[in-house]
DNA sequence: GTACCTAACTAGCGATCGTTAGGTTACCTC
DNA sequence: GAGGTAACCTAACGATCGCTAGTTAGGTAC
C-alpha cells in the first residue's frame, strides 16, 4: 500500500509513533526521521504538530461514528427490536474499525488528552455521543429482559474498555484474522451483560 | 492525609500529573510547581525523572501482586477447586488496589512504556506473570465446565482491559464507593466468561 | 559554639523542542 | 525552454528540557 499523498504518509508514521511513544514523547524530528527527511521539511505539508494529532483523531472518530451508524441501521432493518443483535452489531463495527487501523485507533483511544482544549472538548462530546449509542442499546436490553439488571453506565464503560483493549494486542500479521477477533469480542461482550 | 516524607509527596504529585498528562508530557518543573518549589530542588530527593516513574510503577506492581497472592490464598482455603470463586477474588483484589490509588494504578497501566529499557522489561515480565494468574484460573474453569469454551488468552486480555477501565472513570469522591464498584466489576467479569 | 542535616535556593550547562525563513532541486505542462 | 509546483534543504530563532554545581537558611546534637 503506497500513500497517495505526502500528507497521508506523515499521518501514518505519526500514528505509529504516537501510539508507541505517545504524542508528547514523539518529536517532529522523530516523525521526519522515519520518513528520511529533515524535521523542518514537514512544515510544507503540516501547519503544526497538534494539527497532525487532530487529523488522526478526527478521522478515527469519524470512522467509528460512520461504522456505528451503518451497523445500527443494518441491525434495525434486519431484526428490529432486538437489543442483543443491535449491540452485537455495534461491537463488531467497533472492532472492525479498530483492527483496520490499530495505530490510528490506538491514538484515538489514548492520546485525545494531548489535544488542544477546543479539539479536546470536541472529541469528548463526540465520544459521549458515541458511548450513548451503546448505553441506549444496553438500557433497551435491560428493559425487555434480554440483559441482566446492571448499572448501564458502568456496563457501557466496562464493555468499551474491554473492546478497546484489542488495540493493545492486535497484530495485523498475527495468527488471528480480524474477523475472528471480532467474533470473540462480540461473544465476550454480549455474555458480559446477558441474562444468564 | 499528610505525606510522611518529602520523597513520598513528590511521588504522589508525580502520580497525579503523569496520569493526567503522561510521563513525557510532564516536566520536572511541573512537578516542582505543584509542590511550590523550584525544579532543581527536587534533585535533593530524587536521582532522576525516570527514577520517580519507576518508583511509582514498581510500588503499584508490588501492590497488585501482593493483593493477588492474598486473594488466591483466601479463595483456595475457603472454596478450593472453585475457579469462579478464585477468579472473582482476583478481580476484586485487582479493583481494590486500583481504587485505593487511582493515580498510581493509572500510571502503572498506561505509562510503563516510558520506562528505561531494563525497567520496562522487568515490568513486562511481572505483568506477564500477573496475567498468567488470571489465565490459569480461566483455563481451570473451562476444564471443569464452569466457564464457556473461549480462547483463554483473549479472554484474559479482555477481562483485564475491562477491569483496568475503572482507572479511567473511578472518582474517590463520586457516588459509588469503591466496594460497590468492585461488586459490579466482579459481576461483569464472571458473567463475561461464565457458561450460560 | 561547632558540626551536621534537611530542604530549599540561584545560576546555568548542553541538548532538544516546535517552528520560521529563505533557498535549491527535480519534474510536469504548455 | 519558460513557468509552475511539490518536496526538500540548511540555518537558526526563542523556549523549554533534564540535570549539575555551589550556596544559604534553619533546626538538632554534641
């Protein structure tokens, strides 16, 4: 896979480095070195270091949102009124986005704190809205007796933490294909809140 | 709670800042400012910045290990041969350590990457051994039919990610006392891998 | 009163940080 | 072959980084 634009190549290596060493632990010159270029040369393609972080985080957030929207639409069309099905679709969509670009997703999950205040707040708002989608399905499931009676807030946070853990160990070249990983996570997630 | 020694006060402030902004995102002068002292003054109590991180991480790791040892001993004495009971005790012990010092635990979970190579490797080894305790109980449970048939490695990683998520939202002054949080996490964890 | 200890200070070192400015090279298009 | 453009260069700016050195102030012990 060759990068279409130089800007994209910068964001890709930045994703990798930000994920490995964190935003603050990565210098502009580190990114440049990975591209065999001088640090100052990056500023022909980028306006600031934070701008690179924001681009990565914003894109990842958008991909998570779009995948969740598609998943919910499909689940509601396929088996309307089935909270377990809808939640499973959400989890699968989430894991798919995660595994399709572990670096960017890992940065999204861990490095949003390093964003400038306005960007940081914007991401927090979007993250809240995203989490609310999961919580709504969990609440629905509890209401119809499909899920066990548990604190929906804690269940939602814990479920997403569990799923996001994938970013910590998934290896695109590992033994498990992304689809199998998603299978496992869907299974564990649903069972976590299911009514025994 | 007043710090007994100046060194302890430094580590406590550092835990808070490292957790909020990360190790690389926190300067020696930041820590000193929080203590109303000049940056250089810290070096009377500390040999290096990394030494502070290592002290925090090492202590947290030791507390997790000790709590797990005690929990396993109690569970094995109380109800030997019951994997669900042993795993529940491990999870409860883990959450207890987590909530008793969210800052230090959060640093342990997220900032071990910033350690110097030798320290980093040492923590990785200990973390592997720690995770193996959980995996062993999960494998035992699968063997006796108490837990569902799932990949023990993925189940262990996902379970610990779920539980560690507590470090992201637990508030010592919040509505939920630590014991209730532990109850919820034990419930969710066991159900996640239990045989329905 | 002298010696020691703890805890802080000021001053500054060399390195690295994000970023700017201005100039050079290679290639594409007309 | 002139003009345009994308990509990169060198040099350097002011700020901040982790850390060292040397000193001062106040308390305690002999």
